[in-house]
């Protein structure tokens, strides 16, 4: 018998002045969950989705990630929420790698 326990980080998604569909929320959850492969002690996260009234790149994604003793943040703007989420999670991946390096060197 095969049993798999998966513990996903608690993630709150806030869509400001509109209702995000489940497909978008699930996409964001999957992207943020993948960050746990770089650092498995993520506490929780919060995502804010906003539509700006100006320009083509009018979708903004802000992601806050709590790690023990710190908080990481990324904010990106793009033509779609998916693209902005990709860019924000990439920025957080870089921040997590730097954070891990500082932990190993005892600088945090």
C-alpha cells in the first residue's frame, strides 16, 4: 500500500476589486508551492492581485513569504497574472537561495 503525505504551505490569495477564478488561484498555489523545493521551511504566504487602469502591463502580483525569522517580498507587473506570478516566484526563488546561503554562513 502506498501512502503519500503532502503538506502545502498556507497561502492566502487576495484579489483586489475583482474575483479571481479558481484556475488562477490554483496556478498561483502551484507556483508558490514549488518554492518549497528551494527552502522547505516556508511558514506561510500572502498574494495580492491588482488590476491597474493604465497601460498594457496592468496586472500586478505581490507575494509575501514568511520564513522563520524573516519575510521575503516580490512585486511584479505584466500583461497577465500568470506572467507576473512567474516573474515574482522567480524573484522569490533568488531571494530564497540568498537567504539559505546567509543561514549556512551564520549571517542571519
